């Protein structure tokens, strides 16, 4: 039960204070408290940290209750601490793998953590009416509502309500000129799927998806990924070179992408093959997984080109990263039937949900 900030019940015992707040409750519930052994009740003061200002990133950072202690109900406290640990861990892995320097990684963690940590605290201060009598008297009210931005963890174990529904994003993979008819690594049906994806994005923007993002191959020097004698599995003709015409979105999708319906673009493969969109980064260096988690996205739909290459790699990586992944096969284009069938089997085994029918025009 909630107490005033000084933790005092005045002249009341804990039992009496509890009973005083149970007027009109079922008599059996009142009897439960009346007949309880008094020593099983205890006083508990709970402090809530006021969200503070950011500091310059350095060799020390904070997570969990050390920086944003909230009142403990609704999974607010432990979940936010776990989210910090997950995010910080991912940022540090990026630094260890040389994708960001250490301070940039810490900065990326702190930037996001301050945002959702502050939101967690603010939510915990918004007391619902059932506690209004106490909330009016304490500095920091209870958090009876689950913290909306906690995200994925809720999917597995916390009550689902409006605030904690799993947020889904759409990932549009590599709808670029070079992967469509007329490009250097054309996939038959690519242009047609580009149009279908654009229409679907326009229909869905702002309603079906919390966010819509796109990925782009963005090669500078991807090593053996480019070959004069490509095997079309690991090596390919030169394609999607950064800054080239072929690397731009296909015209059927470009206007939609530029219209504001796409929230962020993630570039991948500057110096590697990088088939998975989860290897990509936004222009500010934020990786796709970190970006999605920062927005409490727990589930993703994947569409794009090609089903048997970058769509597959993106979906598999998304599942590995803990997202609930669906591939909307109607909005993909595959290079060949056998490799697409194989990709679909791999996706299925990885727990990826598949909807629609694969589109393969290799005949
Ligand atoms: C009674 C109670 C009920 C709660 N119920 C819920 C709930 O239902 N749901 C929920 O989500 N959250 C709940 N919380 C909040 C949740 O427990 C915390 O938000 C969460 O544990 C914070 O995790 P943390 O890792 O940041 O800190 P902690 O779990 O506090 O871990 C910090 C650790 O650091 C150690 N430590 C401290 N100082 C030092 C030092 N100088 N040297 C070495 N070690 C040190 C501590 O001993 C501790 O083990 C509750 C909290 C309380 C007190």
C-alpha cells in the first residue's frame, strides 16, 4: 500500500490504514485483512528519481535504478533496468566490433536511455484515480499503469493493455534500382513488387505500423562480394555502389520513401557483403536493432528484395535479435524457386511467421 512521503501512518496501524481504504469492498476481502497477523504488514518508503539532464559521454555510465528509479509497480523498475542492460550491451558490442567508437556507443545508449528512462519515471508519477487520495498527498504517485515504452519484454510476460501492446514496424528491404529490372543484379518482378510495397506503405503509414523503415545496400568496397565471376550466392556483379544511380530506391518506391512515410533508412555493406538490414546503420550511426528498441518495437514485418538473400538475412537476424518476425511473402521478390523454397524453410525453422505466397518469376 502507498504511504505519504515520510512513511508514517500517523496514529493508524498498517492494518487499520489498509481497512480504511477498503470501504465498500467485498466483506471477505475485508475479513482477509482484519484477520491477518499484524506482523505481516510492514512500512515501505519508495523514492522516485527526478529525470535529470544528460552529461557528456565518458568512461562511466549508469543504468537501472541508479539513474531512473521509479515506483516499482507495473514492471516499471526491473523492466527498465533490463532494457538498459540490453541496450548498453548491444551498443558496447558495436564498439567492440569496431562499428562505433566507444564514446559514440555510450553516447548512443545514454541518448536513448534518458529518453525512455525519463518517460518511465513520468509514467510512474501519473497516478490513476484508484490511488488519487494518496497520490494527492505524496510527492510521487504510484505507477499502476505499465510503462508504455518498455517494449519487447512485455510481449512475454506482462499484462497487455493499450499502453503495453507490442509495437510492430515494417522493414522494407533493398527496394533499389539495381535489384529491379534494368539494374545490375536484376530480380524479375522487382519493379512490380516495388509498386506493391509503395502502395502498401501508403495504406499502412500511421495506422498499421508504429514505424516504417527501409534498408539499402550501400557498397563502397565490399571485397569479394563484388566479382567479375560471380556465383550469385556470395559474390555478385558490381551493384548498389554508394552514390550511384543504381543504389537509389526504385522509382516506384522512391516517392513514397521521400514522402515521410519512411521514418529512417539504414545503409549496409559499405565494406562487407552485409545482406541483413540488421547490419545497417542510420546516418547518425544507430543500428537498426537499437533504433527499433529505442522506440519500443517488439515485432517486425519484412518485405522487399530479394526473398532468398537480403529479406531472408534480415528476417533471420531480426528473429535472432529477439523480435517477433513476419515475412509478408506477397511483398517480396525471389531470385529463383529453389533458393526461395530453401529460404522459406530456413525462416520457418527459425520461428519466423510467413504470410502470403512467394513471388518468383525466374521461369
Ligand atoms: C520492494 C520492491 C518491490 C519491487 N517490485 C517491483 C516489481 O514488481 N516490478 C518491477 O519491475 N520492479 C520492482 N521493483 C524495482 C526493481 O527491483 C528495481 O527497479 C530493479 O531491481 C533495479 O535494478 P538495478 O539493477 O538497477 O538495481 P538493483 O537491483 O538495486 O541492483 C543494484 C546492485 O548493486 C549492489 N550495490 C550497491 N552498491 C554497491 C557497491 N557500492 N558495491 C557493490 N555493489 C553495490 C546492490 O547490492 C544491488 O545488488 C521493486 C523494488 C522494491 C524495493
